C-alpha cells in the first residue's frame, strides 16, 4: 500500500479560517479574608479569544495514520467543516486535498476549493501528474 500525502486545505482556505485574536476584556481577582483584613485586588490580566474557533470533529484513517478533520465556528455564525475535495492516486501515493463545506447550506465554500492548476502543480513536482488518476470521493464540486 502506498503513502498518503496529506495536502490538507489550500492556502486560500487556510487564510479564511486563520482568524485573529481579539481583546475582550481584563480579569481582576479580589481576595477577601475571613480575619478582617481588607480585600486585595490583583493586577489586571488582559483576556483575549480567537475570532474563529477550531475543533477536531473527526478523523480520516490512512495507512495506519489518523489525520484530524476540523470544524470552524466563524464570527458570522457559519459552521464550516473540512471535507475531502479530491484524492489523486499517482506512483503508489494518494494525495488528499481538502475543502471547506458550509454545514447549513451543505455546499462547499467556493473560495476554499483547490484549483486543478494547484493540484496539477503539486503532483507534477514529484513527476507523477501524467500518471495521476482521480479517486472517487463522493464529492463533486458544482
């Protein structure tokens, strides 16, 4: 059995889900004492959180290795999940390309899709593009 090359999300998709960390407030602790001493306040600690929440929502097994598949909770309320856009079999290897799918609409996010040119470039870099064949994944971009 050949190696699995986990290409994952395209650069465009990664840009979509990288998000940023934003400051949401500050935390101050107040210690009170039972013996009558006055309360003591701590120094403020800045609190931040990511604008996009990323969680593992499944695993994809390949040749004894399990690859994490993620979901992304976007600031606008959308839930995006990683799905296999395409598998390409070449020279005993299987290349796995992911895209993002909107859970509500059940459609892939067009901006996250790998282009055929990007896929061809990656497989051609190891000299196997002309031998490559598409492996059926159950997904076909519209």
